[in-house]
C-alpha cells in the first residue's frame, strides 16, 4: 500500500486534527492536514478563500491539495470536512486505509458552536450541520475502512479505538 498510513475524514469539528496528531505520535509517523497545506499555500484562511472566491474555487484548491498530499505523504493525513465531495478524491481514497470520525449533531454544536471560522455554518449552525451531514454521511461511509464514533469520548479514547479498528500497532 502506498500513500498515507491512515487518512482521517469526517465533518468539521469532529477532531480530525487532534486525533490525527495523537495517531501520528503513537504510530511514530508524521502528521499532515490538507487544510493547513491550503492555508500555507494560499497565504489566507479557508474562510477568507470562501468569502473572496466562493465555495467552488475553494473546492478546486482543496482537490489539488488532497491529491498532492495523498501522493506525497506516508504518515497520518487529515482531510477537510468537504474533501470527500469530489468524486476523483473518493476514487483515490478507495485504495487507502480511511477512518471516518463521526459525531451526532448535539456533539457538533458543542464543539463548533457559532464559530465564524466555519463559513458553511454561519447562519443556523444546528440546521446547517444536519443538512451537511445528510448530504455527506454516505460519502464518508463510502470511503471509510472503519467508522469511529467520537461522541462522549476523549481524543485519547478515539485514538485508541481507531488504532484497534484499523489493527495498527504503535511504534
């Protein structure tokens, strides 16, 4: 298997970055987040890209960043919440070990709140999150090797469940 050891997918606020760093540490590999790659390459936040250029332009930038990271990175890779919307990206993920970190709407509202840095949740966060998940849940499940529920679990607990589910040994 080439590419990342583990790819994390899931909705915004589920803990992909936190769990990704913990997984990388426990597996003795590097961590990479495609959202961080985008911010570094663009010199502005994801929210700014959305506002300045719109979602379609952001998704094009995101697709390129994800495809580059899948080709280059061999550690733990976290993808932005909407990366799985792209069919080409989903096709590339078919050959990877993918953990879908899931959570219910109440947990999502607790974690993301009314965060202005989340442009897709700007107006009615609870309703918009539900709508996003209705549109995306089947795509997360389509690419997932394993599904790890994060509700009521600490990042350390989620990390351990993911390691066990993926049958990965710590370094």
